[in-house]
C-alpha cells in the first residue's frame, strides 16, 4: 500500500479535533497525536514570531498564563470576516486581524503533521467534516482553512453523515432508519438517514451551530461566579486568568457529574479561594432550557421528515456532549427507546466516517487493477456503501420584488438531495440596451430575504444591447458535492454564458430603501398554576390570533413559556403551523419565573441577527422575584429589545408591569382573560405596520 495515497479524515471540532485513515486491510483507524492522545483540543496559542503557533493540550494548558494569546472555540466564527468575529472584537495578532479560517488552518496543519509523523509519509488529501447545518459561507471557509494548511480538500462531509457512515459500514443491520443526535462542544445537529445495503440516504437535517457543550459550561461558570460575587463582591469573570482556570475546573466537574450526583468546584480569583458544591439536579435545572432546545429540534426534524419515533430504528449518539446523562434521559423519554452508547465512539466516529468517505472517493477514482492491494473481502466491505446521498441543510434562493415587497424566491428547497442543479429562466432586461444584470443569492427558509443569510451578489455583464424585455437570461443554481453554492447563467438568445463578477460585499442599501425593518418577536406566556383552566385557554386563543394577524412574510415569532422555570417552546420562525402547534402544547403549573423567561429571550431567542427585537409578555400575577425580573428587563432594553407587557385580571401589579415595559404606552391591561384577543390583535397590527419604536 502506497501510504502517500492515503486520504485523511478530519473531524475539525469546536473543542476537540481528530484525524483518521483507512489502513491496507480496509479498517478505519484514529491517528494519535504527538502526545499519544486520540483527540486534540482545538486550541491555538499564538507566539511572537509570525506563524509560530502551539496547538492542542499544551496551548490549552498555557491559556491560564497567556489568555490573550490563546484562541478556542473558533469554529463558531467560521464564515465571518475578521472584523465580524466575537461581536466585533477580532483576533488581532502579528499586526493584523486573523480570520477564523486562518486560525483553523493551524489546527488542521498540526493534525496533518501528527498524521505524517505517525505514518512516516507526506500526506495531502483530506475529507473534512462540518456540522450539517453549516451554510455556504462556513463551508467555503472550511475548505480555505484546509488549503491554507497545505491540504487538498477532496470533500466536505456532514458530521452526522460521517457518524452514520462509521456506524453503517461496521455495525448496522441494513434497511433501517437512523436518527443521528450530534451534540458536540459547540454545535448541534439532528439528521435522519436511511441505511440501505449499498447506500446511506439522508432524509432530513437541521441544526444549531450556536448550541453545544460549551453553553452548558458557560451556565455553570455564571452560576459559580455569581456565588463568588455574592460572597466577596468580586466577579471572577473580570479576571482572565481566573475565568480560564474556572472553565477548566468546570469542564472537569461536568465529566464528574456524569458518574456521580455531586461535585465540588474550587474558585481561585482576586487572591481569594472559594468552594461551590454543584449537585447534578441543580446542574440540570440551570441548563434545562438548553436541553429543551435539543428537544425542540428533534421534534422539528421529525415533523419536516413526516416521521414519528415509531418509524426510527436506531438512535446514534455523536459528539462528546452526548455523554451527559441528561441528554440520554431526554432522548429515552421522548423516543420511548433504549439509548445504546456502544454503537459508535462519540469522540471518534466523525473522523472515522470522514476517513471512510475518503477511501470511498479514492477507490471510486481508481480502476480495479489499481486497487488490488486491498484484500477482496475488505474491498467488498468498502464498496458496500459506495453511495452517500446527502441533502441541503438550507434552501437556496434569490431576492425578487413581488407585490411591492422583496421576497426570497426559493430555487432549491431545503432537504433536496445533493449535488443538484436547478435553473430559473424568467429573467428579462427591464430597459433598452441593458448590459448588466444583478442577482442577490440568499440561503434560508423565510420568504423575507432579510431573515435569511445573504451570500453574494453576482453581476452578469457584456449582455448584448437589445430592446427592453428582448433579452432572456437563464440562471443556474447549483449545490455541489460539498453543499457549496455555484451560480452560472445562459443568454437564451445566443445560448452563450455572459461573464460575471462575484461582488465581494453585496450592497443592499438600495434594496433596503423603503422596506421596513423586519421584527423578531418573542411571545412570553405565563403558564404558572394561577393560569390553569380557562385563563390559559384564553391566552392560547389570543396568541393564535396574534400569529394570524402578524405579518409573517416580514416578521418572525418565537414562543417562551414560564412557570417555575422558563422553556423555549419555539425558536424564531415564520411558519404559522409550527407556532400554532407550540402554543397548543402549553400547560400550566408552578410559580412565575418571569426573570428567567426574559433572560432566555435575550440570550437564546435574540442571540443573533440584526432585526428589531420585541418581547410581548403576558402575565396574570407577580413574578417570583420582582428585583431580578426588573434587572433582566433592563438588560433586555439595554440590548435594544422592546418590551410590551400585558397584565390580565386583578392579581397583577400594574405599576411594576408599566415600569418593566419600554414605555408607558407599551403596558396593556385587561380585566378578564377573554378580553385578551383584541389586545393581541391590536399589538400585532401595530407591529406589522412597520411603526417601530426604538429604545
């Protein structure tokens, strides 16, 4: 076997990365790093000398001493320009801003070096995994990172597909539907696949690349830091060294809570030492909304695939964060199935699957005579799954003007098999002698293009001069094997392709003129015990009427319920049926944790995007903590979130809700719950009118 012919499989993870290859016997193997570890922390330490970096555990160990030089969690920034990362705080080093793909290339290069040292040969070909929910910008950035590391990227493979490939090749019985639950350090994907005798076919996928194990860590960091703050009046999060040390201790504590019911966390900050006892039940309560987001996504993917749990044969756990008992318990509860942990190694299966994909690509490109170094039995095993049919995670469309509004005209829908190419041939010139045509490409499901990711604009030029309407252009939209977007066009008059320029920064100023800013609206519904019965049914009916009246072409709505805890019932969407379903599932119990509901809305529902943000909050009573609720309200308003409050019945504190609202006019009171409907209709009408109140 020519070792230089090996195709590496790399799992480029948020917190850990791994590299694998397929040996001469057709077996996929993890390649250990220089410290003989099978996974490598995705942490980079930048030295003074240009391009002098340390990657892995040593860089992570140095993070306490040199917090300003150490970079972690860069995967969450992929696809962004240097000035856009970390909320506008770029990675500035070597007298310039480093891009996320440059930093990722350091990790990939180290994995390449480790593989070359282990196999004692030079290597270049690679298959790199990405979250299924990564869009075009993130995928292109990953390919660039590989090229910067000196690698030839043969394919980008979705992480759940890679995990299923590892499972499907070695461990599965065929003809089954597999549900891949992939919760890593920083990203989360759910994918449903059909594993057949000679192919793996993806049925549907969805994800959240802003949800992962690091978010569980952050919750405990905040909890422990708040305890320290109460004790000493000092915040350990203000001390970079202390915060880094605290993160390390909390990562260790989270692992311990997978095996025991209680652990102790030691905080060293500001010259003081403090012990905090962390009980498993408390850990689960503090992170219940994160788990609820996982639950919501599972439900959403099943609905999109028109399946139920009874039709799922196997649940595959990928990603190290699936080791948390709460994850397995949640999946067992919602699926009614036993959750096996021996199907794949959650830390290694993605890299192994990527390596298998690489071997399949290599064998496909060789003639039978060139591949005879593989024993026939092993060769047959590789060829068993000679076909992987993946799907798009996002719809691909373009901006069109229709009925006076800009719309996203979807060309290739979500969950369409790839590679694929579809065309649209109804573009005509709008004035005499028009020589150029601009097209704006978007990725996303919303009919409102400004709720989607605007990828690029293309200018087709040197179109022959003709009278208005006499030139017809057919534009071809393509998702290639990597789910990367390609665009081309044909002048149907001449059957030739006009040249085009891909604009570096789409100028949307002209498009946005006269278009009201879209809204992200969070409905926060009190579901405490006092709302039981008719009061909650009236609230549901009013919320349904709000959804009916709000302009979902331009705006998105999410739903949060609160009782003793708060739960994200529906992430932002313009799908009215999803909203109706979420509203109908509301139940009343417990007390009134209004503060947590506002916090979840700010941190989760409104965690990204440039749309105007509005909270519409309904309650029939007092919050559990008025001071904490008011503090969270101020945090929301400081984040430019408008708060509209609605009090119903004699049990509310009108003065409190008036202060919580963004203005006195944003407080509404109804004496009986059946009067809520007209209030919600009026609010929906005002919000849909485009009369946006700024804070």
